[in-house]
């Protein structure tokens, strides 16, 4: 029988797989940026000699790799601080500040790396950085904004797929049956014969037991992390191991929950399956 992976191993696998995917997609995305930034490179014809091929190949590879290295940070911000109601403007300001800082960092790094290329020109560094910021700063910022927009779009599509089943919860209020939308619920807490559904707009109380709830929740969206709590997988930001086999779960909403030892392996397996 194969041994069950520990939580630390599952954490490492999940982070590694997501990191490799982000870097790979980022490399292709930023390669397209380099070609858009200098479209005349496609019209110059082939380099005249091997040195020219080497210089052009290194330039394209280095610029794409630099952008790819920044991609995980850009995507991580989208995962941790998506621009969604009711925090649209604060999150948008956070993304804007990050965009400007990343734009400056990429241009400074590109100017430094350009000096390592064979046959590279060496103008004064400060003048080179200033010139690149003026000439290409707006385009780099726009490209980062485009990547952020694509990440938000992918997040929405993925959410539709994950939430397509078990999206609503059957409820009875004032003698009438209805359906409660679970799309905005980040975690559910049981309080005796009541449920507290926590979302961006606060908590909603329902008269319902955890046993009856678990049969209706979509296991691809919600997972039990404690005998009194269920969490939406899309709301998970990080899982940190604690003593005695427990773990600390941080949500994208800023809240923290304790994961019991008996539920920890199931949580990691669920995160790995959707990661």
C-alpha cells in the first residue's frame, strides 16, 4: 500500500505545480509582449550570421524569462485580492500601485540584463532606465494590466465550472421553500441547529444542521475543515501546519480558521484536485 502523502508534501506539490504553470504561461505571454513591443524585429529578415542569431535569441529569451519570473507575483495578487464587490475600489487601487511598482522593477531589471548581452551598448544606466520608462513604461503597465484582467477572467470561468453544481442550498423560511445562492459564501459555521454562512456582506443565519447540510454541498466546492466548519475551496489562500497535526487556514477574505487533524488530509487532497 502506498503511504499517504503528508500535508507538507501535498503543500509542496501544489505550490510547485502551480508555480511551474504560472511561469510557463507567463513566458509565452511575455514573449508575445516582446514581439509586440518591437514588431519591426519580425520584418528585419534573418540575422546575417550566427552571432546575430545568438544575440536575438538571447534577447527574446531573456526578456520573456524576466516577465515569466514576475508572473507568479502578478497572479498571486489576483488570487489573494481579486477585484470584486464590495471592495472594488480599494482592490483596484492596490492593483494599480502594484502594477506601477512592477513596471519600474521590470524596466530596471531589463536595463541591467541588457548589459550582459554580447555586443551590447552601454549608455549611462540612469539615462537608459529613464529612457525606457518614458518610451515603454505605459506599454509594460498595460501588459501587466492585461495579464491581471486575463487572470480575473480565468478566475471567473473557473468559478463557474466549480460552482456549476451545488450552487444553491435548499432552505425553508416562513413556511416557504426556496434556494439560497452559495456563490458568495466563503465558509459555513455550524452553531447548534443553526448555520452561519459567511460571505462578503456578512453572515447569514439559517435553521439547519450540519448533518443535513453536508449531503447538499458540492464536494468540488466545499470541504469540511472542522466538525463545525466547511470552507469554499476557492476562498482558500494558504494552509499552515500547526502542532499536533492541526493547521491554520487563511481565507482570501482575511479570516483564519483552524483545520482539525482529521480533516487536514482531505482538505489538501481537495485543493490539489482543483489547483
